[in-house]
C-alpha cells in the first residue's frame, strides 16, 4: 500500500494542527506517506466551544481504522428540537431515526476533546509548534519549499494548507480575498450545567427575531451554548460588550436559556464574528492543495465545518494511496470534494440568513420549518449525514492518473 517516489516515501507538509490538519496527517500516514505538521500557535489550545461531529464525519474517521472512540469523550446525539424564544416547540428534527438507519452515531463533543483524540491518533507524526508558514514556492523538478517566519525552510513533495480561515497557503494561491460578513455576532461558552428541561444527548435551538440560542449537551455534565445577535459588521468583528448585554439580549426567553448564561463566568464567553468567503473553485496547483476552512469556510448553521474538514482529509488520503503522479492525485481529490462542499457552503449561508430573520420574516421562517414535508426534511438531513468513501483507482506505473 505504500506510496513511493524515486524509491522513497514522499513527504507531505501539513500546515495547521486543527481538526482538518490532524485528520489529514493521520490519513496521509495511513496512505503510506511521511508527514510533518507545522502549527503557528506555540501551544495547542482549542477554543472553548463544542462541536457536533455528525454521522458523516464519524463514519469518515472510522474508515481510517485508527480507533478514534469519540463517544467515550463526548455523548451521542439523542434528540434535536427547534423551539421559539420562550420554549414552544417548532419542530423536532428526525436525527435519531436517520442515525439509526445509517448505523453510525453523531457525537456531541468539545473542540478540545476532539483535538486531543486526534492528537493521540497522530502520535509519532512530527508536530512543530510555533512554526508559522509565511509562503511557499514550487520546484521545477517537483516538490515544494515552505518558508517560515523565523527564516527556516522545509521541503516536501506535497503541501497541504489546513491553516484555517486566514490561510497563508490560500492567500498565495488565490490572492487577497474579501470575507463575507453574516450580519451577526456569535457568543460561545462551555460550562458545567444541569436543568430539568435539558435532557442528556440534547441539541435544542431557540429562535427569536434576529437572535438565536443553542444548548448542546457535551456529556459529563457539560453544556456548550451559543447565541447570535444581528449587528453591524464593525461591532460584530470586534465585540467588546459584557455578559449583561448578553443577558439583556435573551431577557424573557426560556428559563433554561437564561440559566445557561447566568451560570457562565464572563471570562468564559468567547465572541466571534460569523463569516465565510466566496466559494473557491480552484483549491491548488502542482504539489499544493487546500483542506477544510482554508478551502471552503462555511457558516455554522449546519454544524458541518469540522465534518467537511474530516471528510476532505479522508478523501485526500484515499486519492494519494498508491499514486505515482502526486499533483494529479491532488486534482482528483479536489474534483471529488468540490460539489459536496460547494453545496454545503451555499446551504449554510442560505439557512443562516433565513434563521436570523427578524420582523415580518420571522413568522414565515417558523411556519416554513414547522410545516416542511417530513419526507423532504429526512431526505435533506440524510444526504448531509451520509459519507461514502470514494474508490480511486491507483495510477498506473506510467504516472498517468486513472
């Protein structure tokens, strides 16, 4: 199964040690490549937020065969409700039914616990912290040289840009690009929590006018909550408010919402702008490609940002397994991923705009989700929760990709 180049294993340089970068490193090692990870941060410290690692991403991880047991670190999704601000049910989403049919759980887990699980699975892969890439150049004979801010230069046969929203690799490939503001701030926190109206394994979304709130069980008595509020970009991009502002934003909402904010220390609240970028059609050139948020940043409405990064990584590993022509294999990976990620980027933005409705659009939004035909809802959700590993034929010895 080993991939070889001129009698040796090719080396991949992975820029970024987030969810996508770590998964890519694991997948590339499993495909027979030597791998090095370079991470800008001096300490790996995941933001205090949670993730829904949905069945598609769990299935993709399981296909690597490295035994990442996420359920032991988080909790399985058992119910998913959408409610009004005061707690009246709008719709129960049929995730348990779909998950049962697929036979693959969806797991609610903190970002730090997922990162730790991936770090353990990546044990033995060289990881350099405080290693900030500043640029790259491809070599005429193949391969790529990466320059770092401290003056170091590393050479590899492949470069994988998994360096997130502000990707250095993407900027060099695509040039300066604007970000697309979503029109709201997002507050996040993970705290110890219990409430009689919040059951284990629950995901509950509450919808108001230009505001939303989410409660997500992380297991072990931990809650991940998030809240949104429409506001101008100049404020949402650098929010400097207080916990009191957040409490005022959700005054009069369901008791479990207000209680979640009240028990959260102010210093535990993270405020982030909600934004994405125009979809990038071309992710790479020669021995360079992108992955995860570096390739296709998306809004959080579908909870599939980390899932798409994990899927990317697994498909990338499959495309490179046994490949003779490495750049051609990268293009096959990109072609395989383009349509699915484009659809989810567009869907995430469309749903985000709709869910943040205010004024006269708010009751239309609620009615749309309350009365959407069940068959349509199931089909839409099942498509997003299903990951089918592609079957790439190994390139023949002539170096021409199949």
